[in-house]
């Protein structure tokens, strides 16, 4: 399975990525350790304003979640370009 990373560096000790199989969903970000597995990973759906909704906390602490949410908010436009290169699904608009 292809696991495109948004960046080659880690944010708060986690890689930010998405899977090629989940591009049918709205724009989102997984946060995982170097294994890049969904087990223990967090999942953030990203809204049009860069805000996020945590769908899955994984093994991340509240502090780590907040740091990653802030990073996504500051970089979501650049991240969305990478996402939209592989997906026609747009921003998260709610349940």
C-alpha cells in the first residue's frame, strides 16, 4: 500500500501521511511513528479553514495532538496540494 507522506520530517515525533486507499474520504492526515501503520495512529479530518476534527486519537497524548493540530492549521494549504494531486475529495465538512 502506498503511504504518501506530507513531509519527510516528523512533527512531534510522528510522520504525517495519508494512504492511497483512503483518498476517497475527505482531506485528512494520519500521524504515526516510523512504521507508518494505522495501528496506534491518530487521524485528523481537515476543514477548509485549516481547523481539524480528531477522528482517532491513537497513542498520541493531548499535548501531541494539540501540537500536530497547530502544525496542520499553519500548513494545511501546502498539505492540501499534495492531497489533491491524488484525490478528488475535498475538505472535511462535517458528519
